[in-house]
């Protein structure tokens, strides 16, 4: 997912705003029913959403 990167680091890498990253991360958390990035990563792993 983010490999432990902050919203700012993700924004810089993707050349988008920090606010946009924040919105996308919030949407991912909501869709996975997760409260934290770690919980989202665990859920995504369990659901085999990434290798």
C-alpha cells in the first residue's frame, strides 16, 4: 500500500496534493472498514487484494 509513507511523501511521489492523498486514504479505509492504515493493510492482505 503505502510502505509506511506519510501522506506528504505519497503526494510528492505522485505529484498530487496532500489533501488529495488524504481523501484517497480515507476512502480506502472506509471501503475496507478499517480504522487505521495498518488495519487496512491487514484486511487487504487477508482479501488478497495485492501480492
